[in-house]
C-alpha cells in the first residue's frame, strides 16, 4: 500500500499508454499471481485512508451494510452461482428487448466477457498473505472481508454503470465512469484515475478540450442517486433503460457527445444498442452543444 514505485509506474501508464492497444503489463497480487492491471494497482495502493469514508457512508444504510458484509444480493455464493452465470448468458441477454438494460449490456460485453474483469477482484486466498491489511488483529479480518465483498460487487457493476451513463469503454469513457464510481461509492480514489485519464487526453490532443466533459461528469455525477450502487448488477437487466436512468437521475452527457463528434477516433460509442432509438441522446443538436 502506498508503494511509490507501483503508483508511479501505474500513473505513468494511465497518462501515456492506457487504452492505446499496448500490451497490458500485469502486476502481482499478494499471492504472486500476475493478474492486476494498472487501474487495479492504483485502487489497491490508495485504498487507505480514503476507503474509510466509503465504509462510513455505506454503513448508514441497510443495503450498504449488505454490500459491505456480503449478504443477500452480494453473498459470495449467490454472486458466483446466480449473478455471474446470468451476466455471462449472452443467449438470454440478447433475447431481451433492445430498450432493456440487459440488451445494452450484452452489446457491450459480448466482445470481451466478464471473466478477466472478475479475476482481478481481491481474493480470499490473499487474505493470509503479509500486507493484506495494515490493521491489527480482528480489525484486519474485518477489513479483508469488506475488501473482498466490495471488490466483487464493484467489478461486476462497472459495466452496468457504463451502459446507464452512456460512457463507452474507450480510455476517456473509462475515465468518466471512474468519476461516477467515486460519487456512487463516496470514495476519493477513483477520482485519481479519472483525473489521470483526463490528463492523458490533454497530453494526447495537446489541448484542453477534455475538461468541459470532465467538469460535466463531475457535475452530473453529483446529482445521481447514489443508491444505484446498492443493487445487484442483475437487478435492472429486464427493465427499460431510460426508466432506470430517470429513476436514478442519470442525465445525458452533452459534452461527451461534443467530444465524440470532434474526436471520433478517441471513442467507441459501444454502450448504445444498435436497435435502440435513444431519443434523449439523438435530440441533442448542434445548437445545444
């Protein structure tokens, strides 16, 4: 934790080669397995003290406690026996109507699946290794349990946030999703990643065109109902995507559209189902941007 060499290497990658198709240089977890990409390294290295505020906020709600303690919809056996099989069932997901969250999700993940993403979670076998937790005694076991429960959920809900916010899986889309993740989790660390990716775009474009989009994400993410995080990633699969967006006050990212039009080679726009008429998005015209 707070290893300056690991942090320096990962931040350098974030602001230079992240999302550019370069080979992923995986780092070792606590058991010595090479499976953590640079984003996950930053999350792990900066987890304390910033995650303390997240835990404090989540403990105030019953669903937040379910998330932290791995209960009900975030129980490990339920997640691995019900949630993951359902998220991996492309035949089921692609059978859903184009207006559903699940159909959008299928269109997004069919090219890469979720196995590699889920494999980067904090695993139970790491808990017995030196450095798993800096806290003493029983506090250490509590922190390890919460890390495992949080990591499991956040990695699986990540792509649901993508489709609901419309931000794609380009590097800049990932950065904006990290801004939302920071708001939803009450966790400062994702902001570091979002800011680092925004800086990468500044260096890449040699201008500051990314900042209006970054500021928009900061503003709109503040208005989102943070309870969105406290649901299983399969909760909304069969629901109308615009109704879910309206329920949690997820707005149209106008500056993202403006950026996508100006730099089409920097975005993928792969969160849009090809058969869905996204009226709110399509009604944004040149005058409004």
